[in-house]
């Protein structure tokens, strides 16, 4: 019987890219089961598909647009209208 895999990872804040240590538990099939930020000053941003982290100092108004930008990139595979305007 295969066991869950416990992994120490480093993830950047989705708003400012500040780095945090994260302890994650994956199933034998590679599905994320549980995770927690082990560095001070950060927290997990709930997401069904990937492990995301944000600084405790960021407000929901700062985190939400960063989260949505990431969702647009991963679901469509192309740049959002806002990103195309910046190019």
C-alpha cells in the first residue's frame, strides 16, 4: 500500500512574490491533500487546483485580483485583456 508523501516546499506570495516555506501532504497519486505555511507572516489561499500562498499583510482587496489573474492564465492559457494592454 502506497503512503502519502510529505514535502517541504517554497512558494511565493501571489501578490508580491515574498517567499514562504510550506509543508504539503500529497496522495500517492499526486493530489494535494493538506498544506500549511510554516514561515511566519503567510497563509494559504484556498484553491482546488494548486497550492497558493499570500502574505498576512495583504488585504482581501489585494489578494482577489492576483488570484483572478492566476485563474485566467491557468484556465485559458492565454493573456487577459489587461495583460495584452500592458504589452
